[in-house]
C-alpha cells in the first residue's frame, strides 16, 4: 500500500523542484527525503524519479502519481476541514495568509479588512467561527500561485484576461469573484479628435496611430495590451512603461498617450482622463484560489465568503 506521507513528499518535490527545497519545506533532512522517496518507489514497483544531470526529475509514472496525489491530498484536506468545523468552539482566531495582485490588494483587501473588523465588533453567532486574522503579501498572479502551491499563502487572489487565459494550477480550487472590464483611457482633450463621446465604446483599430502607455513587460497586463492591439491589427507605439496603473492613468491625464486599464485598477483621481469600454470587450476575471479541500476550513471559508461580498459591492456600488 502506498504511504500518504511519502506521496505528499513526491507532490512537494514536483512543486519545489529539488530535494533540498522539499526537505526545507517539510522540516526534514535531504537524506531523509531521499530515503522516503526511495521507499515510495519500492511501494509503487516502478521508477518514479530519474536523474538528469544533478537534478531529479519525475518519470511518466511519477507524474501520474502526482496527479493522483493532488486528488488524494485534496480529499484529506477536505476531511480535516470538516472535522475542524465540527470541533470549532469559538476560541482563538486563525491566521489567513493572502497573496493578492496590486489592484485587488488596494481595492478589495481593505474592504475585506473592514468587514472582518465590523464582524469582530459584534457578538458572533453560535455556529460562526471567529473572524480570522489576515496577513497580506502583494504579488502578481504567478508569484501568488507559487506562494499558494509552496504553502507560503493560504489564499491567492489572481486574475486572468479573456485574451490571456490561465490554467487552474494543480491541486487548487477556484472561487470566481468578479469580471473586471478593461477600459480605454484617453486624454480628455483628445476625445473629440478621436470622435469619442463620453462613455462611447472605442474601436482600437482607430487608435493605431496614437502613442501608447503600457504596463511593465514583466506583467501579464503588458502581454494583454500587446494582444489587444495585435487583434486590432497594429503594434502599439509605446512611449512609456510602468507597472503601476495609477502612473499610466496620470500620464494619460497629462496627455502623454492612451492606455488600457482594468476598471479595478483605476485610481480615485482620473482628472483629465476620458474612459471608454471597448467595441470588442476584454475582461479580467478576478478569482480567489485555495488549495484543494482547504476552502472548507472555517477561517478560509469565512474569508472567501467575505471576498465574494466585497467583490459584489465593487460590481454594484451603493447597493
């Protein structure tokens, strides 16, 4: 019979990449991890690992077992979460570590913090778990997913563009929060020249001759802008690169050029900026990711539920 603890080590090796990193994550020595993996190979009866240079790589059988491991470990996590919910007695506040991309960290997480603070000020219902404490790390989606997979975060708030979809990472569950429309931002003084009345949908094909302000090339938002312009038949003539959308929006307001900006990423002050939806809509889906089975843990369940609440409030302000 396969040992679940050894299966977990194999899955962790697939995530961390090296025996040393896997040993550090599991608080074991490198030789101990190697011995456990060797024992797992004997249990499996087929080679699970092979050396490529000085690095261990999964064989086809190893990759297959890791796929099963994600299901097995997810079921165990769900069972542990259900048991935790049954024995929750209202004592102690659990910590939820969140990794979130910048605009979600700026807009959604403060709302979540306020919701938790308001809930803590009231007497909790008998069946309700105490409000969790939060720890936030700002991280672009790839880094947030890595933190979640490595066990450095409990919840990752990520995004995926309709023109740049992302696969659901192995061993993760997705909780969709909102669809964030991407808007064209143009200098208010240029809107008449571009024949764009307030709120009118913009055809990007008519913007081919404009100067463009793009997100930094290290971000998926940069690739999104390139793809959107490419789909409209041109390569954007970039005059500025900045990973902060508030910088791009301020530059638009100063007349430096035009930019594509997700609504969630807009700063409070958009003076001098005319905003327009696109005739060929582009959206950014915002989701919360948890490790499979863990979203049933009381503190994570509460955090995800409240994220849904504050996301709906952002979609429908004033309700």
